[in-house]
């Protein structure tokens, strides 16, 4: 199946935006490990949104989902 991935900030250094082919019943964790080679990059674990909703590592992805990876952020 295919999901659309968008990466921001430091994650865009190693992940190209676009369509990614993954196995059926893949989870957010499976996708992150495939894209980053682990659950973090340069010591930062991504916050993940699926279809504009924050998603946990155990969320099962579906064909056509939009997945956004972004580092934690803060501001004032």
C-alpha cells in the first residue's frame, strides 16, 4: 500500500516528501524505522500526525494516509 509522507525540519534532511510504499498493516513505528533506520534521528524522536491527527507508534496505517513527521516544538 502507499502513504504520502511529509517531513519537516531536520527530518527533511533524510526523508524526501512523497509517496512511500509500505506493507499492509504497517504501523507508524514500522514506517519511522524504515525511513529513519530507528525511532530517532540525531537524538530526536519525531512527532507524527496521520491525516492531521497526532498518532501513536501503534497506529496502523491505511492506503492513502498522509503522514507528517516533525520534531517536537515549543514557542511563546
